């Protein structure tokens, strides 16, 4: 018998989680799963991550400790309204061998069809991460082409001290070690000023 937990969430205090609870308990009973815990976040938006949603965080921590086998939630928006946060949660549950049942979307990863849907969600999430990465790289390249200096600004006093060290005959590696900088950063500063 699978050990199941319910995750219930509503965004506003005046809303009730009872409809979610009743229906999910009915599903668990029909599937022969034993509900061992119910985690409730009431009056908390799904836009917030686990650092704000105490019960959500506790559920995920107990999942890592292998205290249950399947999470039942009303729908995907109960878990998260952020795709990035949702994918992180799904990856964490999957890595712990925990199945997921989403009532409204009819996703049940204890079945072959549910597992396939879960994997497709992962593929789309990876695709989105790839697109985001490409956009960031394109933006950085455009900024470089426009002559913008990227990275943290470096204080003029530090540049002068590095040049003074170099004039005294110190190697780039020595300067990097003494000033707690990377060799590449020191080399870049020295070569930029010397050109």
C-alpha cells in the first residue's frame, strides 16, 4: 500500500481547502493509498517559493526522508505558479522516487501514461531553460558589441595598486594571490591598461 500525503493550498484566508481535501481523500481511497499526512498552506500565493510556504517546505523535506510514496494535489497551480519552481519541485520528487497525482490535470505518475506526461513536462522545461540561456547569451553579446563593460565595476584605487605591483616586478600570479583576485582578472586589467 502506497503512503500518500495531500498538499492543499488556497491563496486567500477566506477560501477553503475542504473541497480539495474531500476529493483527494476519495481518490486515495479508490486507489488503495493510505493518507498518512496532510500539508496545508492557507492564505499563501503559489507564486511564493518554499521559503514562504512552511507546509510545502516541510512536505518536500519529508519527501527527501522517504516518509511517503506519492503526493496528491488538486492541480499544478497548487504546487506552484512559477515554472522554474515547479520544475525544481518535480525534479526533487522524482529523484526521491516519489510519485505525483494532480487531480485536475489527470496526471498520475504511478501509471505509465502519467510517467510519460511527467517526462514530457521535463523535456519542455529543459527546452525553456535552453531558450532562456540563449536569450541571456544574445543579450550579453549585444551589450559587448555596443561597447558596454560587463561585470562588477573595479575601483580605480585597486587598478593603481595592481599597476604599481606590476611596476615593482611582481608576476601576475603573485598579484592575484596577494589581492585575492583571479589570474585572468589581473591579466585582463594589466593588458587593458597597457594597450
